C-alpha cells in the first residue's frame, strides 16, 4: 500500500509544483481559483502523508493493513 501512496504523493506534489510555477510566470497576484487549488493540493498532500505515516507505523508494529477509514 505504501508504494501506491508514495506514487500518489509524488503526482500530487508534481501537480502542485506545476501550478505554482505557472502562477509565478504572471505579474501580479494569481487568480483566487489558482490559489485555492494550490491550497487544496497542500491539504491533500498533508493527508496522504499522514495516512502513509500511519501505514508505516502499522507495518512496523506488525498490525493489519488499514482497511477502515481514518478516525473509525
């Protein structure tokens, strides 16, 4: 599972980086929608990192893989 999470994390980070670099190409402030998208990506990146850390912790402890939603 951690491989899939890492792949997802890299895709999200790459997309966020592309978006930020595109915003940097223009003078002035970026559009609000672009700023929101970058912020939303940051939140999703943080969530994926948290799930990956939980999965790694469970694997170290020898626990079952997380199949239930977080907080359940």
